[in-house]
C-alpha cells in the first residue's frame, strides 16, 4: 500500500464518538461533530452520525459542500464566521452559521432572500479567549438588530475557549454564558434553542458534575478523532488515541555519526545539530516531511526518536535496530499534524472497518472531484478499496501457500479468518519483506 498514508479506523472513531455522546447525554448536552480535520469526509461524517452526534460542524464551506454533495443526512453548521464573498454558498449549503458581525448577517439575509430560504444564526460571545466573539455588553444590541433581518432565524448563542489564548472553560465563564442566554430570552422571548458551550476543551468542565446551566451543546473535534482533551493533551479515559495513525516508509537506513561535520550555517528549517555527540547511530530516513504533516506533532513508536525533518524527509534514530528499506513505521499524531496530513495531497487516506453498514450517505451523485482538493478522500477511498481487495486476494493466496507448508503463526492466531484490519496489520507488521528489524550494532 502507498505511503505516507493516514489510516483511519472507523470502529475506533465510532467508539470514541459514541462514548462521548453517551457521557454528555447524561449531562443534558448534545454533540456537534466537528469534521474540519477530516476534510468533510462523508464516510467519517456517516460514522459520527451513527455514533449519535446530533449535527455536524465544519469551518470550511468547501467541506460542507462535499458532505452535502454526498447526501450526508445531517444539520450542518459553519463554525467559522462566513466571509462576505461566500455568503451565497453558506446560505445554499449550511443550515446554521456562527456570526459576530452585523454586516455579514446582513449579507446572509440578502443571500437567503434571493434563495428563498431562512438561514440560521448562532451568535458567538467573547468570554476571554480573544478569538471570535461579541463582547457580552454588546450582545443585546446585536440580538435586537439580528432579529430585524428578513430570512434570518436566531437559533442560539455560543462561545469558544482555549483556542487563541488557552483560557480554560470553567464554572465561572460557563455560568456567564448561561446567564447571557437567560437574559436574552427574558428580553426577547424564548429564542435560544442552542447554547453551545465550546469545543473539546469544555469536556473537563462538562463531565465534572458541575451545574451545566443552559449549556446544551458542545462542538467536538479533537477529542472524538484523537481521544485526547486539548487542555493538557491527556488521553481521555476509555477512548482510543490511535483511531487515526500516520504511516511512513523507510527510504534510507544507515549507521552514521550523530553529529554533522564541516562548517555549519543555517539548516533548511532552522534545525540545530544535537548538543552532544552520541557516536554512531542508526539513522533511518522516511519519505515523510513538512509537505506531508507537522513533524513536531508526531509520536513515534517506542525505540524510535525523531531527530528532525525537512520538506520531504523525516530523520530518525532507530536505536539499536536498523530498519529495512521499505519498512513502514506507524506514528500517532496530534491535531496539528493530523490537519496537515489530512490536507496534504501527498498523503493517502485509508479507512478501515470490521463491517461497514450500507448507507445512503455514501452514494455520491453530481460532479465527481477531478483534481487534488477536498474531494480527494472519496477518490482515494475508492482506490483504497481496490487495493484492499488486491491485498485480500494476496493474503488469501499466501495463506493457502502457508497452509500447504507449515503454519508458523502462534496457536491463538491459527484458524482465524483474516478480516480487513488484519490485512493492514499484516502488511505493516508481519510482511516478511517489509518492516523486518535487523540488529545493526
Ligand atoms: C468554533 C469551533 N468550535 C469547535 C471546534 C472544535 O474544537 P476541538 O477540536 O478542540 O474539539 C473548533 C476547532 O476546530 C472551532 O473553531
């Protein structure tokens, strides 16, 4: 299979989403699944919906259009303030958008009138993190003006924390959001169906047992996809942190000195040579670089250390082991590394699942993607299916050959039919040609 590639385990993703949906449901809070790090993949959207998220949110109208084009059956929210230049597209494809500027709401109103639709608005309030948001003292005025626009329906208010400045969602700022919702409803009548209390960073507060007040929705991305909370990047109890992994392939494997020689000037990406001389080390180079991901956000497997990266190369110290050329290394990754890998045209995206339910959401109609861009996941998925079929055939052929010879697998694995995930593991970990470790010192 081609590398580098992101492997997305839909079963683990489903588990993460279902677990958080259930935990938050106990607190009276629904989940908007944020798909922006998944390029609006209809297959992943479908997985999140099956797990019980009540709506989908994305920061890019292009991703929402991709999901609409694939007939994903969900309410969709644009979670970034719309650009004036995209107002028509926002009204055409998003049910709801997050807003802070009356000029933009005015343009959305005109676009909605033209389209003969009503567009939903959620007003974002500034609670101290200093990214988007109306200052609390200006909220009442903004609501009054918003209610005057034709074809605009005010659906709720919300806030975003722990993004620009790392402000932690807590009892105080969440109570402030609840109080603002109460005050708006008291002044204008009950209008605010949604009070959106933030992103994955609000989980700690929401699940702490604190009074959740009017907060009835959270927008979750990182926690669903990577199983970590973003305040301290700790694993969330009971969730998978490896639902999505990045696989790179070894293209050079040599014992070399740990320090460069010759006169030193600037390196391509400002890397500094190591402070101490470790003597000769196993320098393993993977065809994976800044064009593919954020190398500083990769977590290598035990025994492998990342030394640096350039545009196209990831340089590692593989300790006492030399990895074969063609060996594949699996990395876990943080949100930044995931975003860059997902949006890199050089990284293949491969989904795996034990059993895929049939779903109308994955029937693509209308124009098919033609070039590299947001729609590529669909095309790559299709080619991935073809390669999975090829791989399955190869596995069956080799299993038959093996059963003719001696069965070398551990007793616990004998008589077990290969399913899709085995195929991937087989390729990555067990293939005799790939990934074999040899001792080099
Ligand atoms: C407004 C808004 N809400 C929610 C999210 C999701 O954040 P997280 O991935 O931390 O859950 C983001 C960022 O992606 C965002 O910008």
